[in-house]
C-alpha cells in the first residue's frame, strides 16, 4: 500500500513546544477578547458589540423598545458569533439596576430580581439603550475611534467606544481569564468626575488627593462600607485590595419595650432569598441563640425583619453575630487588571486608570475636531463655488443649457474646482434666489469662524483640557449626585470596632455534666445529674472526673506533663454510649495522664505544682489554649509529674509530704508566673508531695475522716516559711496523707 502524498508543510516540533504555543494563543485570546475590560470604555467585547448592535437598530433612549430576541439575533449574526444564551444573559445584566450601578440597557418585561430569579425568555422581553449608553457612544460616527472588520469581514465594529461616560469605574467589571483576573467595584460617577477634574487641574497629584474626591465604591444595592481608610488608600494606591460591605439596618421600637431589627439594604451581589435561607438554617441548628425569627416583608424595596430572642438582647450583638456568620457582611475584592490603550493587560492604580480615561478623551477630542475640520473644509469649498457664480447666474444657466460639456466650461469660465462644478450642476433651481445667496454667505462666515476656532483648539493643549473639563462637568450634571440615579447609595462608615461577642451568643446555654473515665473516655450528660449509678463504662474502666458545667463554659484540662488544654462545653460528645476518647479532641501524649479538670472562671488564679514539691501561681487567663496542642505552663523535672492544680481561694497553703510532714505558709510567698518550673514549696529528704490545700487561715485547716470533718484552728506549730520541712500533722490526721 502506497503512502498518500503529504499536503502542505509538515514540521517536526517537540510536543511541549507545540502545546505551549497553542495554549499561549488561547490564553491571549481569552484575555484580550473575552475576560478583561478596556481601561478606556470599561467594556468587554461582548458588551461593546451588544451596545453597538442596539445603536444600529436605532434603539435610542427617546425611541421605542424592540424584542430582545431581535437584538440578540443581530449581535450573534453580525458581531459576536457565540451562544445566544450568553449574549442574552449579558443584555439582562446590563438592564438590572441591582447588578449594574448605571444600567446601559432599559428593559421592559421580567428581567429578574435580587432574589436570584431568572429573567423571562428573550422572546417576551424588550429593550432599548439608556442615556448612559448613549453618552458612552456619543460621537461614534465622527471618526473619533477606530473600526475593524467583524469576524466574517462583512461589517465593521468599533475597537473602543468614545466613552464620554467613565464606565470602567462607574459600573465596575469582573472577569476571570487565563492566569489572571479582574475585579473592579462600581463607584459614584459624580465623585469620579470630581477626581477627573482635580487630575486635570493638578496632573502631578498623588492617589491620596484623588481619594478625597473618590472615598470608596458605591454599590447598586447600597449597604455600608466598613473598610478602614488606610486599607482603602492602600487598595487604590496599588490597584489591589478589598472592601468590606455590611447590610444597612435599623431598630424599630414596638410596644411593651420590645423591638425588631429591619434590614433595608444588603451587600452587592448577595441574593436575598439565599441569605434568608442561610439565616433560617442557622436558626434551625441553634447557632443563633440571640435570634428568635426572621421574616421577609420585601416588596419593591428590601425589608427583612429580625426578631431578637428577648427585649434584653442588644441589637448590636445580634447583628455582629449575623455579620460574622452570614453574607450580611461580604468582602468585594479590588484587582484593577485591565487592558491599556495598546491592549496590554496590567494592573493599574486609581490615578493610572483616571489618566488613561483622560488620555482617551483627549484622543477623541482631537480626532473629532479633525473630522469636523475636514467636513467644514469640504462644505466651505462648495459654498465658495456658489458665491463665485451667484454674481453671474445668467451665464451659469446659459452654459448649462447650451454647452456640450457644461462642467468643463464652468471650471474654465469661473475658475472652479471639480467638486465646486459638480455641486453647481446638482443645484436646484429654487436655490437661485437672493435669499438663498444671503443664507450661503451667512453659513460661509459661520463655518469660517468655526474652522478658525477648531484650528486654534488643536494648536492649544491647555484649551483642549478646558473643553474636556467642560465635558466632564456636563456628565456630572447629567448623572451625578444631583440626580436620582447619581445619588450615593453606599453609606461611608467607619471600620467596625473589635466587638467582643460572648460565646453565649453562638451556643445555646444548656446544663451538662461532664464525665471523664480512667481510660480517658469523655461524654456530656444533659442536666446536672446527681445520680450516676446507671452510668456504664467499658470493661475495666471506671469514673475518674465528674464536672457540672454548661455548654457555654470553657473547660480546663491539666495534664501530668504540665500542659493545659481548653475544651468548649458545646464540643463535648453526647452522653450516648461510652462517649469518645479525649485524645480525639486534644493532642494528648500516650504516656500523659489527666490530673485535673475544672470550669474556667475569668480573673481567677491557680496554684500549679508537681509531685516533687515545686510550683507557682498563674493567672487563669494565661493557661487558656487556642489549639489542640494545648499550652505548656508548668515545666516538670526528671521523674516529676504535674499533679496539683487548685484555685487560689484562700490566703494560706497547706502542703503534706509523703514523709508525713505538714507545712502551712502564706500564699503570698508563692510567686506569680506565666510559665516555668516554679519554686520549692516544701523540702523533702525522701519522697515527694502527697497533697496540697489552699484555705483561709482564719477558718483553720480542715480534713476528712470518713464522713466526718475535723478542723484544726490553732496552726501555730505548723505555720512556717515556704520551702521549710514542716512537722508531723495533728493527731487523727488520715494515714493516706490526703486532706480529703
């Protein structure tokens, strides 16, 4: 079998190189032709083509509506050969006043809502351009921007819009390309115009001065900007950062001292229905104990009502809890990654974006002026020819009637150009009157003055900047803060203070009894149970610690290696079965034993000590651990174990040694530390510490003898200094050397 002849050029190329070339081509196509906006008009190709197609369909703001299906058909048929669903989704978004700060399309019909409901099908809805879109394309027919062939070469489309409206910052943009993304929030156009005017007046100003005019984003859905001024300044200075936005809320007073919280504005790009579903879900899971109920009373405006658990709950705590757990507070990122005038993607800061817009407006003004000068020159040429022949119209008529070649004869007889002669030959008879001659002379003078003015404008850059300033002022008046559309919606707030929300705000407060077995199995029984006879343990296991506590409490666990662990009461496993190994909750070494378990009480002090007779006093807040690994507090020596952890609830300390020597000394002799090995509490020749007790000296020292309690009031024989040896205990002291 013969091998077919090769057609075209065949090159041997490494697979990696071929793949890299093709992927790079795809990446650049995605970046330039799909995902990143142009810094000059703030539009992506699909937006630009959609607006241009609507303009070609004469869908002006003053005109009527046309079916969206007709618009989408023109866009995908002439300019943008992609899916109709993607194009229609783009059209719908440009018409949604909750998605776009300054809508570019005015819709008629169902265009969706803030709950996330979809728009009706394109055959049911109608659309036309808004005044903002018209301003964006103002001057498009005056050669102020370049055009390029469409994908099939049968039509032309603009490369960029003239953009009398600062669309990039006003409406923002978002997109994900290959290896890069963009995220620009919307801003208030009145503030943008103020910053542009300032930049024209002071080209060398820094970003900080511009921020005085543009203090932050202005989202379509309002809300409150709670980012710090330093963060905002840094974001605009670098072109990267973020802005925290919170819902706007207020308190409505009810009868009998009750109140309710009403949310009237939610953060940008948050669907109200999903937000309410999330809050209701948290309520069902009992993760919002301060909140009793939520209702959606929204009509055209947003009105979400929150009912607190009771009248004593502070509204600020309720909202702080919701801000932390729901999308009532969101963060909108800033990444001003855009295509510059040369279609090169790069991250710009605020000043660079504003400067790029002004430079584009300067190019548009120059090209528009040159286009107008060209039109004036052509018209003046025609008018000059008319004025030449008006002095001898009879001769003109005679030449036209009887000359074999009237055009050539007119050129020879009156010294006309070809264009002038052609215009005279096309002149209507009704124009051959004195009144028309006067109008032509008036028009000639006016155009001559305009021509001189335009030439002076093109020769004077300072004057051109004055014209651009005037244009920006017109934009401000048309769409700025004095209008309903341009009034600022997002309130500028202060960065939230570090509100301390107690753990009770997140956990339902319930009484529990913690059970810890000898082998380290832990569980929580509901209620403060007194009878534990029915408790079952694994074979060979038994009760070690029993602790009455609450789900909102923090539980301190002290281990024999001197390390403290912290467990939330709500994190304890339920009382069903045998519970769970404590090692699943904390990183406890295999050779380490639990020596003490207690409920954390803020402000309390603890006495920690080893069985070798060394210890110190520590603030309880110092032993709280933030991780599973715990927090090392008491360093133990070789052969020692951390055994004692007692609340310092008294002014005296009694310590009993294995050598049956009792020593009593004042608690103030023990130093307070945050970590260390501590000091000697009692000296021993042999053995170590058997037991320690902290007690009020005035009440005497008590110990248990079976069911009886004995108290020694006169402790003078045993009272000494810390680190002494001590004396034999009083007669009747237990042989176990334990106080209880």
